């Protein structure tokens, strides 16, 4: 609950009330047809171009290989189960371990439970220094290599995590819907849309040789339009957030392209990237790096732009007569708190994903600067800093756009010439279906929200004295 303000206090005065990070979504203030046309003139052509690009670059699925490469996930996989686990000296099993490693080797008997060879058993030896461990009855995933000798055709490649992963996904969906209700359900729909665009368009289009940056811009824009309008409704507030996100994405794309070129980053810094490039030489790895920066920043950008836009709308409802400059100043006080939190969030998110790289700072003997400026680490630094610059820039850009739009219209006139100085529609502070500033009749005949001084106040006690 908000603390009541003293009479005559300025709701936009930073000393009158605290400010902070807010995600409040109140009733959306309507805007005039003129503003709707201006916003539509920008977003409708953009949406049409993105949909046209989606259709033109639609890959129709991932390219099919004539035969499996046999590396990574490009193998034939079957389900299996560990039926027995015994321990033996490593020398007896013909396994050599590193010097200083002690302990017995484990020999797991594995039974294939799917495919044409269901019921077939084989053994898997686990050295004492291996990170992968088994237990009796454990469900595992095995790879089948038909070209290998019979005793080596099957090998354990992973454990079966289907049940815990599905359970975690179900818990996540239940929590989101239980707390967010309809908004939470729409957010899950938006998540499904994002996943479909990523797996059915972005990844296959890149594999087909399309420009990764162009694919990321089109796919990311479609994801942004679908998720924002699904979760927050088709209105001016959401449209302003979309515009702020687009401007910030453009800045991230320009900065990312510039510093990838200046730092001579190739994007081919790990085994996975090298494997993809060897299987599909036509993929532009450098463009793939820039595309990953754009997509990685998009989710946090949506949060920032929607929050800042909502803050401006709420401030406009609290102070209907405030101009765009006052709205911008007040919302930026919220935005500065938001900047401090989201920059730290993005840096920690990238640091968590690249935690093994950070270990290089601890074990490197050639100096911190040498490690930091190597391509392996510099790629993550560019990814983090370019994304952070885009996030910081999105706060003033989105706040300015929202302040201009929210203050562009004069309040409509109410009945009997009373000026309605707030938004209309939705539930207001009195819980009677009217919003702040709407004119609501009361038993005494006075209208809530009407400008003071329109009618003379009467005092029954003063009448009796007379």
C-alpha cells in the first residue's frame, strides 16, 4: 500500500514519495486517434516487413544430411538401463588411470530397451576419476554405431533426464499461472511462440546459409512483437515499449558489429562452434556471434522497456497535468534504479554462462591482461558490454518516448463542462469502476475528480448558528 500524501503535495516530487523498480500494470490510458495513427504508421510497416522477411527466409526445416556424421548428437540414440554394477581393479579391466589416481574401476552392465536390438546387453567401464557415475536401475541413453565391431556398437553417452526435466517444466508453468493468472498464461503462450520461432525459423535458416544477423533481426523482432502484445495487450503503452526495444536493438547491432570488427573476433572459439562450421562450412560464424548478442539481450530489453513505459503511464495518472519534461524526470529517477539492477543482472547472467572461462584468470601464468584480451575471453566481454550499453540506453529512450506519448493529449471534457483530468476506464482508487480523474457523482452532488472550487462548500453547523 502506498502512504497517503499530504494535501497539495506534488506526486512527482522525489521528496514526496519513494521511488523504485516497478512492474505495475494499471488501466491503460486511451490516446487519441491521431496518436494511434502516428504509432501505427511506424509499427505497421515494420511488422509487415518482418513478416515478409519471415516468409521469404523460411527454411522449411533443417537441411538433411545424407548420412549421420557420428559426432555430438548426430548419432542414432536408444534407451537403455543399468542392470548391474560391479567393482574391479582397473588393471584387470585393461584400463590405465592417471598417476596419483586411486580406487577401483566400476563395470556397468547395460541393457538396451528400445530399437531393433532391445534386450541386448553390453558393459561400460567407468574409471575412478570419471565425473560420470552410474547406479543400479538407472535409465541411460546409448549411441549405436552400426559400422563399429559388434562389441563396440553401443556406448553410454548420457543419462535419461526426461522425467525430472518435465516435472520442473510443469512446476514452472503451475507457479506462473497461479501467481500471474491470465497474464501468466499469456506469458507461457509467448514463451511457446519464442521457442517455435527459434527452432523452426532462426536455427534452420542459419543452417541453410542465410545471413545470421538478418535472421536474428527478423526472428527476434517477431518474437518481440508476439510476446509483448500477447502479454501486455495491443495498446499505446505496449507500442511505445516496442519502439524503445527496436531503437535499443538497433544500437546493440551497430555497436556489436563495430567492435567485433575492431577486435577481429571470428566467433570460432570453442569445440561446438568448430564442429558446426566443419559440418556446415557455409555458415557465417562471425554473423552468428552478433546474432547471439542480439537474441541474448532481447529478453532483458523487453523487461526494461515495459517497466519504464508503465512507470510513465502510472505517473501520468498520478499527476494528470504534468508535462512531458516532468514525467521524464520523475520516470528517470525510477529508471536509474532499474539501470543499476539490470546491468548487474546481465553481467552475472553472462558470467554464469561463461564460468569456466573465468577460471582462466585464476590459473593463467601469463597475466590477467593476456587472458582477458584473448579471443576466447574478449568475445564474452564484448557480448556483455555491448548488451549492457543497449540496456542502459533503452531507459532514457523508452522513457522519453513514453513521456511524449502520455502527455500529447489533453484530458477529455466531462459532463457539464467539467474537465476529466485523468485516464478513463478501469478500476479507480475508489473501487467503483472509475479511474483517477474521472467525474463520479456522490450523494452530496459533488463529482469526484472535478476541479476544486466549482461549487461552494456548505457547512450545516454554520447554517444552524445563523
